[in-house]
């Protein structure tokens, strides 16, 4: 993939910039700019985990806004479906894996200073001998799938960063929690 140009826009089919004018507790009138989805849907972040080993599945996805690869979890936007169905669909499409949902978070915010959107974190358990089928990627998606042992997370992330990839916040927070809590 290659970037041809970058344009400014005021609204698109997917996003709308917004500005809220508000008064704080001291009586100051302030403003805050943010972005919202035009269709106000939530998204899902899927944490695929192999049942016995605890190995995790990450994706290495080319993200055009950075013109680089990003290491993260499979994810997607809810269509006219429930959270569980969306998570299983996105997991199959992006990784080729099929599993069983074992946990769904309450609605979460991923960047409450910039984006007005909620997301659900969905833990999906995979059988140890699960093998992925062919991915069903959209034209805008370029995704590699990586199975990573729990004890190799830090090494996996360091190698990704060394080759120029960006490590997503969710996977990094998970590593830090595992190491420091």
C-alpha cells in the first residue's frame, strides 16, 4: 500500500469532527474538540487466547494513517449484531481463527480525550490445536497473524518496535499489568 495524498475534510461517511462549548465549575467557558463516528456504533477488541497454553493471537496490521504496521488485537465495528457475534465474525475475518467467547467487558473508552466511542473487550478462547482458515480481509486491510507465548510478549513487542512497527496501547498495557501487578 502507498499513500497518494492526505486531505483535510469536515465530515465523511465514517467520522465527524465535533466541538463542545461548556462551562466549568469556576464559570469559565471552554471548548473541547473531538471526533465521533457518524453512525455512533461501538467497536469490539478481541483478545484471542489458547485455552491450555495461554498463548495469545496478535495481528500486525498496516495502518494507513501511520503508514506503518501496528501490533494489536483483532478488532472491528459492530454492525447490526450483538457484541459476541461481532467479535467472532471479526476474529474469523481478520485471523481465520474460530473460538468461544468467555468474557465480555462493559463498554470501555479507548481515548476519551479525542474519540467519542465505546468499545467492548472480548476474550475468546481457542482450542490448543486450532488452525486458522483463510482470512476474509477487506480491500483496506493488510494483516499478518502471530501466535505469541505469554512469556515471549516483551520480546515480541521489542522486535516489532525494532523493525519500525507501533505497538498498540492495549497489548502494551496488558504486558505492563502482567509484569508489574
